C-alpha cells in the first residue's frame, strides 16, 4: 500500500493485545452503536435463538441435531447417520471447507464478525452485560484501577456470577447437542450421585466457557483460532473486507480553520481504535486481528456526520476498490473454487439420495472350513451384521443371486429394531456340481419383506472341482 505512510507498517511487528515485555494488554473497547451494530444485534438474536432451541427441536420425534460421539449416534435434521456413513461426513466436511474458502476469498471475514459463536457471545452477550454493570470503557478502566470497595466488590461479584450462570446455560446447551435433551433432563432431575460423569462434563463445559468469556476473550481470535491466519493466504486485493479509504482519508490530522485543503477526511480522532474489540487500528490496513465486526465503520460514520463529511471513510470494500475504484469481479480463482464446490456438493447430494436404508456386512466365519453334507451339498458358515438406519423395525431375509443354493439362518429369522444393529449367522449350501472353482464370488440379496434393500458381495469356498480323487 504505497499511499499509506511507511511508519504505519510497524504494527506488523506485534499484536495489539501483547506489550513489548510479552504481557497481556487488556482491551477496553468503547460501547458500539450505529446501524451496522443494530443489524448485527438482530442477526445475533436470531442465531442465539436457533442455537439454544436446537437441542429441543424435533422432526417426527427425532432431534434436529445430535452429535453423540460416545455412542456413535449422529442425527442431522432428523436423519440418523452411522459410523458406516463416514464417507458422507468426509465429503460434507470438504464441501464446508471449500465453501468457507470461497466465501472468504470473496467476502473476507464476514463469518467472524456476524455469525461466529465466539464473536456473538463475546460482543453481543458478555460484553453487553459488562457495559450494563460496569459502564463504558473509561468507567471499566477506572473501576479496575480503583482499590477494592463495597461497590467494586458488588459490581465484580455480580458480573462474574452472571457470567458463570450464562456459561452454565451455554455448557448445558452444548452438552444437550452431544447426549440429547432427554439424557440432559435426566442428569438435571436425578440426584447428582447417579450421574457423576454427566455432572462432571457439565461443569467442565461451563468452566471452559466462563474462563473464555471472562478472561481469555479476544485472544481466542488473535492467538488460537486458525482462521485469522488462514486469511493471509485466502484474501487477495479483490476480497471484500472492512477497509479504510486511505486515498480519501490521508493525510490525516486535526482540522484548523483555513487548513482544510492540507488534510484528507480522517481527522485522526482515534474513535475507530477506541471501539475495536481487538484493539487494532484499521487505518493500517487488513490485519490478522480484524474480525470484521464493523464497530469501526459505525464509529467513523458518526464522526463523519459531525464534521459534515460523507460516510464510508471506513467501509466494506476491497483494496483494489479503494485504490482504483475496481468493482468486485468473478476471478479465475473464484471460478475454480466454485467449480470444485459444485462438484463436491453434487456428489454428496447423489450419495445422500441413494443412501441405503441398511448397511449389511457379510463375512465368512473365520477359522471354519467348508463342510460336505451327506446330500452332496457344500456348506459355508457366515456372520452377518445389519445396521438399520431407519426409524422402523425390519425382518431381514436373504436370497442367493445367480447361483443355485439355499440359505439357512441360525436361530430363525433376523429381526432388526429401528435405528439399531443386529448380528446373526447363517449357512449357505450349494450343490457340489454347481461349483466351478475352489473359491467363487457370491451375491446375496438383502430383503425386508418384498423390498430389496441391497446386494452384498462375499465368497464361497469348497473342494477343488478339478482335483483328482
């Protein structure tokens, strides 16, 4: 950025939340206000409502979302997925990553500022409570520097008590996504001694959330989250981000009468820095710590209104848009990402639509050889596992395909309850004269009633038909 003074490049040597000695610099952002902040508040309310209601929303009696890792029970939009569907999860994850990359290339870190749970909880929940109890930035700074008094003890105690209560609610909500609402209610209503593991998990979740939002705060974004570092390779000069119009604003400086022509529109009021939740100066350009929260845009627009200058000195734009007025174009890189995303989503959609309602595994019983029966048939023993992915019970029957033979289930038929797996064993008996080789491939059709569910490949062994007696 040739138009930006060289001395501003020193910001790249450090981050705003750490001083020269490596100690934490506590950020006291001013209370934001403005059109964009109000819009973000509406979006945050909607997303928080969806998040907290999610574990309790059911589709035909089934949860909207369940990630029961311990029991390998995964439900998405009422559809249950099993570990056997791991390929669908991998494809879905790849599609999500490509979408994030494409979205970032075009629109920068809009996710961070508008939809990231860390930003929403920190800025729209915990920070607002802090403003309500302790006041704006200068009042918070003054309170922290003051000696301990009854007023300070009350304010700090009330704030942290509310913080932990909210963290406890958040922890319970996330736990409900893992174990389900029924299991969570059981932990809450039963005596604690009966659910020590669940209670411990609940307290750990709550403690982590409390520590993050009460103490660690913006360092999640600046030190922990890899997304901020990824933007260095994802963003380019055409990406839409929160940008300072350096051509219009420079040279910046305080105004005096009859000196308007000496300066740009930036009056160097520092309000964009005062409201930043990560403590950066957006006038230095795109930075790792910027989460595109738009607080600086609202603050700058308010100042522009006061000095009777056009709004938009800080706005959503690209570097090329600021430098030469270039509009957003669909670049070859965007086309490439879009094509890859379209291919992955198409494959994933086809696989979801053609997903089998059952997953059948048939293997020859290890360590058991074939048997020659008195009637001249050859018998092999098999183990079968059937995973019922549906919400209705099934009575499974098997049928040989393309070869003459019989299947005899051990212990009668195979009944599989809804959303469970069942195991059994069966014999395949084939006339010796039908065997053309010692090891022949078989196809077994799996039925539920008259409905063909799938066809499973296995093998059948017998004596060598060409061996001389």
